[in-house]
């Protein structure tokens, strides 16, 4: 699966989640703090540019994983 580029819409470090808006349009992707930590990213902030993959969880919902910060 090809990675998707997008922009962090918001990320709440207290609640441990946020959303990323994909550059190619479509619905925003949920991102959980555990995916950020597993990716080795120090933190996500509004308007950060990222590359990521989408994973479908056991509940059928999609979320962003394998995040990389873009310059």
C-alpha cells in the first residue's frame, strides 16, 4: 500500500488522539497517540505535514499508522 501525505488537523496530547487531513481529499483519518509513539515521532502539532499508512482496526474503523514527519 502506498503511503498517504497529509496535514495534521489537530492533535490533543492530553486525550491522546487527533485527525489528519489527506492531501488527496477524502475524509480525515484518526490518529492515536500509540501510533505516534510506535512511529518514533516526538509529537504531532497542527499543520504538521506527515506521510502515513491507513490501517483498519478490529472495529472496522480506519486509523493512521507508520507516521513520518515531512519537511
